């Protein structure tokens, strides 16, 4: 069993223990692990609960909530003279974030423009042997093979003339919780929603109660978790929201908004 991290987060073993206690299956987790049938049931329940937590149904909104913690920052090494490179396995095509490049030994970041794959391929064909700092990037899916799920590649233009780093943020597709991957996405401020999802799915699967008190508890915990998660995201692009705006002249404010395309960043901590 992986070493327990000193935090209020829970791992897959604690989620299994919690769900088993809720179902009245006892507190002896080591004995429970010897029962293959019950462990299979627990894992099925946990898989359903994790999906409900990560991709919850809408609560009266037009669109489902998009967790901020599912969009971590990545720094991906891009070797010199490489046209295409593998994206991380949990990247599944989301290119809505901002991307930037830096030479590996400098850490001076310059923005990159996300383009369609066809655009980057055409630029390469029309500019043979053009190398330099990349400024265009595209993401293209690879074919599914019998031995692995679909993967994605990054396509660059121009071809890197040195070793670079690509920095960006994208929505990940989490792996299933298991002994090998025991830690769920989220934080101590959202863990109660995951625990409530375990109770709800346990009642739905084994007690024929899909919309009872455990569901209501999950909805309440989910609303609280969303509130905590939303406090960690920037609301606007360009303005820090720390009171400095009250001291900023209207002319400067208009200038910033004009050059930022009307978008500002507001950071509220987290």
C-alpha cells in the first residue's frame, strides 16, 4: 500500500473502507480484500462514484460544471529538430488553454498560437528547412491500436532549433482509481463531495435507493465543493482584483482593457 500523505485528502483504500462501512460490510479492510466478489463490487461502486464526482450532472445549469483542478499546468520537454512529439497520455484533445515556449536553458516564455493540424502541415510544406523557435502548435489524434487507447501528438512550426519547453494547461482525463493510482483529483475542500458520491452510489447499487437522503447529501456536498473550487480560478484575464483597480485611473484601465481585447484576470487566492 502506498505511503499515506500527510493531508486531509483520501486515497482509494480509505474510499473503499468508507464505502464498506456504509454498507455494513465491516471494518476489517484486510479481510475484505481477500473477498474477490466484494472487492469487485466495491471497485464498481467506486468507479461510478468517481465519475459522478468528476463529471456531475447539471444542477439546474445549462452546462455541466468544469472543475478547475482538472486543468493542471504541464511543462513538456520538446527536443531539438523534432517536428512531432507525444502529448501526455491524459491529454485528450483539449486545446482551449494558453500555450507558450521557452528554450530549455532560459525560461523566458513566448506565446504560441494553437492552429488546426492541417494549417501546421501546410506551413511546413511551404517553408522547407525552416527552423527556429516554434510559434504555431497543433494537436492531432493518433489511430487507436489494439494495445493502447488513443493518444495525441503535438505538431510544431517552425521545427525547433534547440531544446525547448512547452508550458500549457489542459483538461486531463483522469485514470481510474486503483492500487497503482490511489489518489483522486481534487483537494481537501472537495473530498466531502467524493465521499458523499460513494455513499450515494453504494445506496443506488446495493440498496435500490438512487434518489434518497444520500443523493441529497451528495448534491449539497457537490455545491459546497464547487464553491471552493471556483475560488481557485481566475475569473477575468488581466486584472488582479486586489483593490488596485480603485486606485487605477480610468484612462489606464481603458488602455489595459483595449490591449487585452476586453479581457482581464481576477485572482482571488487559492
